[in-house]
C-alpha cells in the first residue's frame, strides 16, 4: 500500500498541480488512514478495503472528538485517494464513493468594516522599511482580495503597475488578472523604490519574490499572519483577524457597493459561484442587524 501512497503523492503534485502544503495534508491523511487499516483491520492490499473498513476508520475519528472541518478534510482525502486508485485501474470499484461527510454548519466569516480597514492601514505610517513593506502587503491583500498563499508567492514580474493590475496564480495554478486601486499602487511603488532594497540580501532563490523578510527570504504565510495580527493590535482593532479576513472584507465591501456577484467570483478566483454566495449571507445578516437596531417596531415594547 505504501507504493500506491507514493504514487498518489506524485499524482497530487504532478497531475492535479496542488500546492505542496495541500499535497502534504492529503498525503498525511491517507497515510494515517492506511496505517489504521493495517493495524486494526489487517488490510495490506488496497483491493481488500470495504465500505465497512472506511466506516470503522471514521468511527475511530469520532471517538477523538475532532472538529467537523477536520473530519471533512480527512474524508475528502480518502475519497480523493480511492478515486485515484480507480482512475489508475488499481481498484475495480471505488468503495469510498458511498461515504458521505458530516453536514457542516455554515459559519459566516469574520469581516472588518471599511472604517476598521482604514484604521488598520492608516496606523501603519512609519517611514522605516518594515512599516513601508507591511503597509504595502496589507494594502495589496485587501485591494485585490488575495489568498495569503497568493500574496506571499507573488513575483516581481507578476506586478503590472502601469496597467494597475497584478497577475495571480490561484488554486491549481489557475491564472487570473486582478486590478489594484490607487492606494495599493502608491504603497507598492513606495515599497519598491524606498524599502525593498533593505530586504534584498542577494539570495538567488528569493530574488524574484516581491515581498521579502529581514533575512532576504520570501515572506511566509505564518509570518504575514503574525505581522497582520500585530499591526491590528497596534491599531486598536479587537476582532480576531487573519489574512483571510482581508479577503472576506474585500468581497463583502464590493458587494455592499453593488458589484455583481459574478464579477466578485472572478476577482476571488472561485471555481463555483456557490462559494461566493456566502457573502450575500453576510450582507443579509448586516441588513437584519441594521433593521433590528433602527426600525421603531422591530423590538417588542417599542
């Protein structure tokens, strides 16, 4: 089974073109799954796996009281692995196709108000290279609604400032062109002309990356999230925010300003419009809150 597991890793990276992080998550999930089947079900050949074996593994996860999101991801990994085995004709039947994941409750994402975003950005007003870089990163993340992985992997050649756009390589290396507003352009120009040279340590493997750390390496996802949280704290923002909060805020604010949902879908790089529709739920919730707080007959006893 280990041979098939290694082939699966190659399939994820080489055929599906998934990121290294996503590939590792899928690989580790399946490795744990196969280890369980061998240890507790005595299975040493993938052709021996039955629906009951998969259900037994899922029952073991339930006993660990994992989050719904974690269980759903593991089920996705297992189903992906079995689909790969069927596609490659290693299995005659995809027994995992009968498995359904837990129904996940739709939790609305945290969104910053326009005033909070402005407060955050205007608080980063230092003239030192780090402040200039941090503001440019956060301006761009919000201005273009980028995923954190897209932001930290940007290359200098992806920027087209005279055209006011940036080229993004999203999930599955799918390319899209996203506009940048004037504030974002200004912050990026300042970073490129006044600050980036302080971070460039002439390390060839990182020289092409747009945003660099003090060690001359490409900024990591973890580093950006830490920077964002620290800057938000300094700005007096109490909400629990992350890089994805900026992306959610970007989409919500565009929807509030009347932009068509289909266009927002394109800007975000969503493959399915249903993924983008969550922002209409945020807008509906906000309208309800406004109504309840302002309408004279919204509260009993009014």
